[in-house]
C-alpha cells in the first residue's frame, strides 16, 4: 500500500476528529523518521514531546519484548514487579514530599486522577473542594474535567456544559511577549492576578491550582522567575494545593528532569505522561503523603494502569535519560538551536520571539516585530515547507503561530544545524 491508499482507507473508517500531517510513518531510529515511501525526516516533534530517548531505542525494545514474553497484562488487581519499581523510581525523581504515585494510561487521565485525589483530600479536610483554578491558554486534555481546566476556547467549542465544569475559574496566563511591563514586574503582576481570581471569583474553598510550569500547547510559554516566587507564596498562605502538570515538560525535555526544577517547585501533586513512557501509553499522578493519605480502598482503579510492559519500558526510559546524559544533550543542542534562531531573528522580521528551555523551544511568528500581529498562515506555511524538505516541526500557540521544536533529546548537532539551515531557506522563500 502507498500513502494515498492508507489515507483514503483511513477516511473511510476512522473518525476524523483531528487534522493530520499527510505522512504515513513506518519506521524510526534516534531522531530520524521514515515514511511508507522511504523518505526520511529529522523529527523535531518527537510524537508531541514523547519519544525523548529517540525512536527504536534498543534498550527500550529489549525491556518491552522481555516483559512481553513473560507477562503482557495483569490488571490492576495484582501486583507486578515493573510497576512497583517504577513508582519507586518516580518518587526518586520528583521533588519535595511527592512520594505516592497512581498509574494510568495517558496525560488526560493523569490530570483526571490528580483532580480526583485533590478533591478527596479537600473533602477529607471538611471543605467542599468545589473550586479549581487553572490558567488561560493552558492545555490539560480534551476529556472530562481536564477539558474544563484547559484554558482555550478552540477545544471547548461545540461541547456545551461538558467543556465547562462548575467551579473551574481561569486566571490570566504569564505570557509576557505582548506585555509592556519589564519581565520581572510582569511575572509578579501575573501571580497577583491569580490571587485576585481566588479572592474575587471563588468562595476561598479551592481544591487546587493547576498549571504547566512551561505551557506547551499554549505556545511554549515560560513564566518569569518572579511569577513562581509570588505564586507559591500566595498558594501557601491560602493552603491551596499546587498541581504541576509536567505531562509535556517532564523527563528531561527542558534540560532538567522536570521543568519545575528550574524554580525549585515543590508541588503537592504532579502529573506525568508523554516522555514518561517513551511512546507507551502511560500516565502518572504523583502525590504527597498528606494527599495520598485521604485515599480509601475502592476510590481508584484502572484495568490497564500500571501495566507491566508499559511500566518496564517507562522504567528503562527514565534510566536511559539518566545514563545517556540526555538532559546535558538537551541543553547543549538547545543552545545550538537558540544561537541559530537568534541569528535568524535578526535576518527575518517574521520571527517575533524565540523562547523555551532545553529542547522545548517555541518560535513565535508575527507579521512584524513591532506590531506583533500573529502570523498563523506563515507558520503553517513554514511547517509545510519544512515537511517537504525533510523536517517534522510542531505547530501551536493560542494564535496558531508558534513553531515548536521538541525533538528527541538524542538529536545530534549535525541534525540540529541541518534543521536550522532548512528553516533559514524556508524563511527566505517566504
Ligand atoms: C500539559 C499537558 N497535559 C495533559 C495533556 C493530555 O495528554 P494526553 O494527550 O496524553 O491525554 C497534554 C497533551 O498534550 C499536555 O500537554
């Protein structure tokens, strides 16, 4: 079969709930992907920030096949060895009092379970647990409560009250690019806006505040340092638990194991998925002992959660990130990209902002560097030109104008330079 036949067949039987890049992928190796016609691409999106150790990593394949040949599935009813080892490892890599992990199957589920945990905790303390604060421009999933927490209208349209659970309030996002305030001041102001939301829009009975330490789908938005200084103080004063959604930023992506490590965040709950499983469907909600203590037997269950194959691969995946110094490589190659992009920014007025950490990089395109009017069509165009020249880029941002560079963390300098050259050619063409 060729790609056209596959795409036509897919249209016949698959619910077309999202637009796809017209490529049928068949193989991968490191940071390289191959399509059904044999064309190679440098992967700069890693399956949306998932394949952090690279495609077809031999150690991942071995861990998975060995476990699969022994036992593929147990259900959550039984103990299994990889699951226990994995939750122990997660406790080791997560900060502060985070210790207890609940395993599930995706990022959305991780968020749902974190919400359920914190609601139970809130009720166990005699509160209602009614309120939840999230950020505008955030993304936490497209189902259930996670969709309500997501702060972007485009994901909610057409779903009525399903997309807006009562009690969820959104605070302004710390997205400084269009602010006239100095970065530090902007960060403090944005955190104070959360305080105002709590005090003016809720009864004070807030089960939790949730945010991505670097917002991914919203356009790789890195809050100023002052934001977290003020925010954590406000939450502590009001005894509001902090859920850090590290689904997209976690497991080495930003050059540290967790993005929150840049600000020494010690959240009360953390969600992980994507980079945790290196491509296997796994999610985790990690809680402090205090929050986990409110759980009673029967509160949670998942048939597949903690599946031994997913757990064995996730465990090996974290070890590879550590053993192969992939966080160092993320910082090293991240710098190659940042330096190259800074040069491109001087040359091309279309590039308004370059931001991120490690190998989580956003390039915001604007009609003009002064007016900062978003250039969404141009961004789409660049992604398309790059695809044709053999590079897969991500696209995001609330205006759809942010190119996202989130390659496997094993990407080489030579590959990064090739991506920069192709980007430069594409901007030249535009
Ligand atoms: C921060 C964050 N949370 C949650 C999710 C939802 O994850 P999933 O698509 O695995 O359900 C995503 C997905 O992009 C995400 O970026």
